[in-house]
């Protein structure tokens, strides 16, 4: 059966698209799925360093599109940690006009024959780079943070994605800070859903472990002890069709822990 | 500082900045969505004409309808619909 092509997009830059792509990809591959990550941010190549694969690039996405004799598989970089995870890097020395939506569509069709999931890292903005990235996708995952500017841009992107004819987009709420939500100084999950009216796919807590893992080029989804890693693994399982309850990020109170201890609470 | 914050919140019944964020977003999105979707205002205009025409004869060429910031924290639907004549009997 043909694989699914997902584009990860946000409108606003800096909300964590690339980290999201790397970690959902890693988590899906860890579940045994064949996954390819496509960096569509031409000229601002980043997914390779987040994945820790920057030293192994030979060919990039523009090489593949411009050279008919170069098969895609020769440009794919195999991940060091998981068997079934691959990366198609962006070109660093070209710009967004180096590829066309039509070429992107062909590439996605080819990749979906070989992979269960094709995850496309979309550039920020709503111009040509965005249109290229969404051209071959079935479904969009919208990444936002609980901030006014990011949610506003997410709303705009949801409209554009629907206009492109993609299936109902799903939301990933990134960098939630439970302590601030508790103090009512940050919008909560319900507040953002109230405004955007789309299905929630996952909530990723703000976690300094993400910065540390990105420093090392190790996706945090491989870290079994981190809440953010757990959040990405949950997203992967939901994409697989599993019903996974949303995590609670509150630290349990003394009494809750006591009740758990004596078995009064699950 | 934290204690001061806490006290001022308890004393003032402060809602926290998240309510402000949410309200500002809801207002700005009313305008964003209307400008992204110009058909929306056109369709609303057509429907309004239909309803009003049952009671009043209006000057379609001079009719104006827009979403405007009402100042502060509101967005208003502002319509200017010149009336030519009041219909004597309501058309069914």
C-alpha cells in the first residue's frame, strides 16, 4: 500500500517545525515504519543538523530534481540509529525557485511507493516555498506555540492548506509551559483549540532537554525519560491510528502521589 | 517579587494575561478571516438585501457594508444602507 505524505507547517518561523519533523519521524521509525524526512526549506538547510546527519550529505533535493540520471535513493541519507529512517536534505546554495510544485508532487509520488511515511519540513512563510512543500502532501500537521503571533499565523496557514485541497489539518501545540498555564499567564490547550477549531494531534511541553538533544544531534524521541520525547512518541502512535490519551504535565501533588501509592488512584 | 505578584493577583482578582491574549486573538482573527475570504461579505450583503427589501426600498448602488474595528476590544459590522421608501404592505 502507498505511504502517506504529511507536510509539517506553521506560517510563523521558530515555533519548532524542524524539531517536530525530526522527532515524529524518529518515533515512527522506532515503531518499525519506513520513514523518509524531506527538507523542503531550500537555502536554509536545518533538518540535517537537528538529526545529526550533516556530515554525510552527498546529494540534495535540487540535485535529484535537476538530474534525471540521479535516482532519489542515491541522495537519501540513512539514519545511524534506526534501520528504517532516511533523510533527503535541502540544497543549501540555492533558493526556493529552484524547485516547482509539479516536481515536488512527482517526488512525493515516488517516495510514497517505498515508504510508509513521507514527512515534509515546510519553510516558514506563505510564499513559493510553502506552495512547493504542500504540493504533494495528503495531510498537513500545523505546529504552533501558545502565543498570539504564532496562533494568528497558524489560523492563516490552516485557511491556505484547506484552499490547497489537503485533508483536515491536525494541530501540534508546542512549547506549552504548564506552570504558566496554571498561573493563567499562558493560553491553555482548550483556548487554542477554541480559536483554531481543528483536531488536536499532540501537545509537546517546553523542555530544555530538547535544546540539549538538538545540541548533540540526537532526536529527543529516542529519550525514554523525557516528557517531550514521550509527547512525540504519542503523536507517532496517534498517526498510526492508536487512541493515546493526552499526558498530564502537572506534577502530582503530595496527596495524589500518596493515593497512587496506596492504590486508590490509577 | 513573586509574593507581590501573588498578592496583587489575589487582591485585584487579576485574570492573568492569557485572557488578554485570547481576546486579542479572537478580535484580530475576525478581521483576518474576513479579508482572506472576500466572498463572505459579498454573500452577507446579498442576504441582507433580500431581507431588508421585504420591508424597505433601498438604494443598492449606495449601500456599504464592512467589518471595522470598533475601538478598544470590539469589531463591528458597519452597514450604511440608504432607504428610498418604506413599503406600504409587506411582501410575502
